[in-house]
C-alpha cells in the first residue's frame, strides 16, 4: 500500500495558505494578499502520524523519514527475531 503525507502551509488563523502564495525561506509572504506562512503541516494517510511545525524544511525532512519507514515494511518484520532471553 502506498501512503501519502502531503505538506500544507497555513496562516496564523489556521486557514490554508494556497500553493500560489510564494514565501521566503523564513515564511514571509511574497504575495500581496498573504499574511504569511505561520506553520507547515503534514498528515500521513496511515492515520498514525502527523506533524505541525514552524519550519517547513524540518516538517518535510520528518515526513520523508516517516514515508521511508513505510517503504521498509512493518516494524515487526524489520526487527530481527531474538530467541535468547536477553
């Protein structure tokens, strides 16, 4: 199954910041009608992960890591089985 976790930018009042509103790397608006990006959010379609932070780059990095975990399969299948008691 393929999971998705799209990035979405939001204004301080919680409204979605449209994709055509461009920003500087610090979130300051380059579009005249935009109050600026307050935070970026990513929610995975698996239902077990979401992130909301000021830094878009950090959210994107964590999102990629999470999606890579899905590509590796379930954790129970990735971890080696241990037969000893340690």
